[in-house]
C-alpha cells in the first residue's frame, strides 16, 4: 500500500494526464463524463480477469477514473480500486478530498437526473448570444459548451432552423462543463464579445484569444449558477419557451415541430 501522500500525488498526476480528445458515445456532454466515456461490467471483467472477479463499476469521485469493486480470487476478499479512462492503469488505496480532509471513494455520488421542465419565468435573455431574429416572437434557449462536439452538431442544426424560421430568436447561454478544462475561458471571450463567430471558431477547433478586461466572469457565472439551480447538467440542452427541457442533439426538422 502506498503512503497517503504518494497515493494522492499519483492520483492527481493521472487526473491531469487524461486526454482531452474523448471517445464519443451518446448525444451530449454531461458533467459526470459518462457521455464520453464508458466501461461496462462485462468489459471490466475481461480487463481485470487476472486480478479477481469484478462485481461493480461506477464513476470515481476523481475525474478520469472508474471505481472498481472486485473480489480477489484466492483470498476471497473484497477491495476497491480505480481504473483510468485509458484502461491501462489500476490504482489501489484511498482517495482523500483535500478540502474536507475526508476519505472519498466507494461512495461516489451520482449526478441528479435532469428534470423535464423548469419555470419559464426564470429564463432571461440577458447574458446570452442571440442567433436569428432578436425581435422574434418564437424563442428558444440553448445551453452550450464551446468545447462540446455535440454542441457543435447542434449549432449546425440551429443554423438550418434559423434560415427556415424568420420569427425565431435563439438565446445561446454559455455553460462550460468542468470536464472541458479550457471551455470556461473560451466562454468568457465568446460572451464578452457577444460573438457567434468566436463560438463557431471554437466549434471548428480554432484557438481563441485569452480573456481580457471586457470578458467579465459575472455574466457567465450567473448563467452557470442558474443552469445548476434548475438541474441542467449536460450540453447541449434546449429549453422551450414553455419551460420544457430537451437535452441532447435534435435535428432541424424535429426542432421546427417542437417550436410549433
């Protein structure tokens, strides 16, 4: 067993070494990373067959790791370990939360389910980037992350809808997820410039300038707090004017039907 200090060091080093080019599954980026990374119980059993019998797999409290419960074949003892997203390294020992000085792990908290509806009175156009007709009577709110590949797909569909719906105003709310390390600064720059062009440049993989004096954190932080308060935890997430919440990518035809 590694000393606590060395175990913490290796866990932190591993967490920062996780690649940012994720293998995609599903139709949206979620704060719990499950939208981009998967490990089934069956797959874990194959990977760790020489270590023992895997009985459960779930997200670890540290990003970049799965928490594995397995029973050692000879001793028949149960242990918890952590497998990295690359599925190449197994780490034993405990994980300590440095802010609370408590051991975490084996009790990883799952994200709360995203609700189906919110109170539309709380939806504000302030702090948004407007796409389409700013005076449009039809309204659609979109929570998006500038580094989310599914948001990029959704944006292309929104462009099609705008071309077909001249009375539509789309309010894009920046919602950078913690799983995308550079998204917050990019969102600040995009929101500071109220720039669809910068958002589209980010979606295309282009580099954005560093945040400047005009790129205040306040408006972005307010949007993020609002999204979290109503239970939005993935991107893209659409919110209709009646408060219906629609996570994930929708094509232009489906969106037009929803807007009727």
